C-alpha cells in the first residue's frame, strides 16, 4: 500500500513539472510562427536597418532576446492593408517569455551589433528562438 501511495505521489509531482514546462514551449512555438508570418508582410525597401545580435552565447541568450524584442518595434508593414495584423504580431513578440537564464553583465549591448535589413533580422531572430 505504501508503495502505491509513493508511486501516486511521484506520478502527480512529475505531471505537475511537465505541465509547468508546457506553457513556455507553447510560447516559443507561437513566437516562431509569428516571426515566420512577419517575414511575409514586413517592409523591405527604404527601411531602417536593425541591430541584429549574432553568435548567441548561452550566457547572453536572454540579453539577445531582449535586443530582438526592442528592435522589433522599428519594423514596418509592407502596406497599409496588413497594418492591423502587423501590429498584433509585434505585440505578440513583445510579450515576456519566461526564462530561467541569468543574464551576464558582460554581454554586448544591443547597439554594438551590426545593422541588417528586416528580413535578415527576422531570420536571425528565428534562429535564436529555435536554439
């Protein structure tokens, strides 16, 4: 009987841990989908170049993610017809993501990264999300 109770407690605790990780995974899947959709409707001509973090070190992933989120505010829709949908996607990108990494103070500031066009910026953001 004791073994059965211990097993049930173990099973219950395991299921709680698995369900706690699920929202973060879903959030990253949502972000990947949003970035792919943005690539289709982002303005590519006569646009502001954006600072694009590169070589994501594990200690600086959170910092790089914040740089991408902040720079995404400077993206523009390709045409006025997609403007409302575009704003919704940018809002999705700006929502916080639960991260368990501690940002190292030795990470490069966002402004130190090279500037790239919006599509390259989004490609790099996508690669960060898929790491």
